[in-house]
C-alpha cells in the first residue's frame, strides 16, 4: 500500500493504475478504523477494484467542537489494518491540502429537504460540510465506484442525491452495517464509551429490532414511543427515533403506503452521540 499526503502524489498514482486498466473504488473515512470500514475495503477488492481509502477528519462537518477535538486519531494502526485488507492507496491529507486557500468548495444543490430531518435537525451544518468534502474528495480521486456504509443511512442518501443532481459518474455501492456480537453498530466513537455505557448501548439495536417486529402490529407513533422508552430506560438520552421512507426520508405514518421503511435513531450514551438504523421494510 502506498500512502500520500498530497493531492498531486495521489493523483499520479491513480493515473498510473487507470492507465493499466484498473478500476478505482474510493472509500472515504475519518479514520480510527474498525471492521465496518475494513468490510468496505474488502468488498471493493472482491469486486475487482483497486481500493483507495482516505482518512480525513473533516472539520467542516462537525457542529460540535468537543466532538471534533475528541475524535479518535490512530493513523499507524489504521495503516496496518488497511494493508492487511488489501488497500492499494491511502490518502491522508492535511486540512490545507483538502481546502487550499482560494478554492470555493461550496455546493448549490436542492436537497429536497433530506438534509432538514433527523441528523439535519440535531447537527446543523453537518450535511453541508459532509457533502462538500465528499465532492472535493471525488474531484481528487475520480473513482469508478464509491463505497459507503448503511450505518450512515441519511449520509449516503444525501450523497446519492448529490451524485444524481450533479450527474457525477461514480457508482455508489452500500455495505451492510457491521455490528459487535451484542448488536452495537461498530463506530469509531464506541472507543469513547465508558464501560457502563458500552454495556448499555446494545439497547439501540434491541429497540430497532422491536420496531421491526411491531411494524405490522401497532401504529407508528406507538412504536416510536415504545422504542424511545426502551432506550431511555437504560439511561441513554434519545434525540430521535424516526420511521422514514427509504427514498424521500419523510416521516412514515402509514407503512402500507411506503415500499421502503427505515427506522433511524440517534442518542447520547453519556458524552458520546451514537446513531444507528435498520431497514424495516422490505
Ligand atoms: P466514518 O469514518 O465514520 O466517516 O465512516 C466511513 C465509512 O464507513 C462511511 O461510509 C460509514 O457509513 C462506514 N461505516 C461506519 N461504520 C460502519 C459499520 N459499522 N459498518 C459498515 N460501514 C460502516
């Protein structure tokens, strides 16, 4: 695996792979890699692509400065994991390399309200920063495929929307959410959980499964109420538990009228904010 801090170095390496007829798969990350990230790299390699991974803790997508300051950083360990997973190129740029002075990265896209619900309500500005960095990284890497995780459902929905609106060529591929044996979705932020909250956090997945089991049986409002109570009963502080249409991200009240329904949840486990989701239908 070759590692680059500069756009020019990375681009030269990618150009040489493309000249050999290789297909490029891009996996953007913020590092502190776990099996969830690595599964995306393995998918890309199995699909016959050269995997290009970026590690960049993007300041513009953090609405909470505490979260940014405490975001785990462990580039050496990440690098070892990526080598083992078969990653070809690692891009680990500085903030100045991604946002050189004078470059306007702002986007002007109608997001059709998809950025105004769930994470958009509780993390103002997050999706603007996220889309800007993904677009900037896509401009740098120019991949054939973009791999993202189901874990960040709203994030990839917005990225898919951006790809469509801007007619960008990369094909988006989604990897399933990898979980710990007790059901907790793998996340870099799990490293910051206290032992007490780590033990309680699997209630999030239990609540999502409860929602799936109850969907055909009781009204959506009752499901939400029960799932929020389950989470709160463990001492976690839920921000939302929403059942949304998988395409429009609008709230679902009558599941029979929606072909895709996804339950999405965000909650605080002490000082750590966790998100998760589960496809309830189909
Ligand atoms: P992050 O480093 O948190 O920005 O995540 C980078 C990519 O890895 C995103 O596309 C995430 O959706 C994906 N990802 C994060 N956690 C998981 C997980 N538990 N399972 C699968 N993919 C994940």
